[in-house]
C-alpha cells in the first residue's frame, strides 16, 4: 500500500514534536534526504513499489506459514512488524439513487524495530506514556462520485492521545478520525471522518455491521506475495459489511446505504525489489459472493496472482487467474479490465466454472493525489466479454479497485 517513501527520511530519528513530524514529511515531499537512501537516485527513475516496501528487515518480525491468527488480539497493532493497515472500501447509494464510493485507511509503520528501544529508565519514559515513539501513523480518506473525487490524509506519531488501535471496546483512531466498535470485535461499529482537500470538504458518519465470519486469505491467513513464497503477509478480510449513515456531498449531509469491505494486513516485507506494484480488486457479484483478486507486477517476469471467492456463510473457493487484461487507460492508470478466472480444482476443459468479468471505473479520475500517488476507486462489473460463445458465468455487480506503481 502507499506509504513508504517518507520512511527513508524519518527512520533514523525519533520524533521531537508533532510539528517536527509534519515538517519532516513536508521536506521529504520537496525532495529531502540522502540520495543513497533509494536506488532511484542511481538510475534517475522514481523508486518502484518494491524498492519502497522491500529492504532490510533486520530486527523486525517475519511472516511464517502455519501461524494461527487469534481474535480479537489480531484486530490490534503488531508493532514489531514494519507495516500494517486497516482498510475499508464501500460502494454506497444516496437516497436519490446516486452511486458513490468511499475509502478509509489507517496505516501504521515502524521506523525501527521495537527491540532497538532501550529499556525505560529514570529519565526515559515508556512509549505508552511518553512521546518517544517508533511508530508512524497516517490515514487516507476519499469520496468518489461519477464526476468528482476528493481525497485527503492525516499524519501522526503513535500515541494513545493521537493515533492508535486496539483497546476494549476496540477502536482505530487518528485524531478525530475514528473507527469505534461496541465490543472487542470489529462489529458493530461506527466510523467518523471529517476533513477537506483545499476548499473541498469531505466527511462521513457511518454505522457498520456484519454477521459473516472473517475470511482468512491465502493459507489460513498466510498470504504469499511471490512465487517462491519468500514474501508474504498475514491477511484477513471482512467482505460482507452492511453500511448506513451520512456522507457530506455538495456541502450537505446526505443519507447513504450500501456494502463495505474491510481488509487487515501486516508484514515486514510486502514486495520484492523487482516488483513494481500491484492491481487489487474487491468485487461483490450478483449471486451474493465476493471476489478478492490481486496481481503483483514484476519487471520482465510473469505477474504473481491470487484470487479467492467468498460467501457470507464463510465458504471460500480458490480461483486460478487465466488472464488480467487492461482495455482502457486514464492518466497512465488501467481503469478498465477484462478478468478471466476459473475454479482451481476444475478440469481444464470445463467452462461452467469460469468467471469472465469486465471491470470499469465509476470515475476514471480517482487518482489519490496524496503524499504518494496511487489510484483507488469504485468499479462496476458488467456482463461477460469472453466472446461470441459467451462461455463461463456472467455477472453484473460492483466493487473497488486499487492500482499502484504506475
């Protein structure tokens, strides 16, 4: 996920004040830092996502297969992993029938391993009670309509009064942006976000509920990110969230309702140095199932792909990605795709278990023009585009798409 360019400049020092943090971020955006900090300086090209999200993980925890995820503990932070996020996307409709999408993401990044911290002494308060934090927190928020896209962000050091996750009842917060559960579980919960981008206000006040089991991605939550399984994350999802509430549109609060999707992921190395970025899809199909699909693009090599189809009762089905083909671009981003998949366990000659989906952005101009740019927005899934014989299943539905590394 977008984040790590800032870490290169900030990793060598603890924060002295909130203003120093914001100043450091601003300087970085203006090009601060040692040119040796990234390989980009040697090539003259911007760093790839692999260069930003890879690198030395000495002292950080690693992701290993076979671990059993534990709830509610794993809803909270994992401070000795380098990166993690709480990531909500939603496809909503206003009372007048207008479709829109929204995104809220809170990231945590460790600037150095917790094991590097000296034990609290007479003049050194603990991280929980003091201001000497090794944890950088930031959050993104966006509202996307067919003709508009507003995105904003916030930053903070880790501190219980500013930015944190966990507790009983469970909460994820950064200043007044807050996911607040009623218990230690994720749901029921409320989400409150207010902000602006220049003179464009952004806000939502939502209630979220789900009775479906959490879905463990990959192998029981161990999600491989490369063909040799050398890179991985712990990853689980809540794809079936019912949402009601209000969104600030055209200066007025309007009632909305629809469906949401929460992803939780943590690791110390998400990508390899040769991997340029990823294309990620969270799609809800008209038969009630949900499809999570991603590919990690590698330079001069075949992309690493993974697909999982899920149902509200907890069932899941691993799919084989036959092809992922961009068919239209906007500002360098592939905003329309033809996706073809099939059941991994199906016979190679069977077509009844194939999925053929055409995915199109609700608004092609959904670039997140924040500290690090990427594309994120709602999509529509239309009928099969597999040819005149129309093999495989055909669906009309909606979802979300994220594109990085372009």
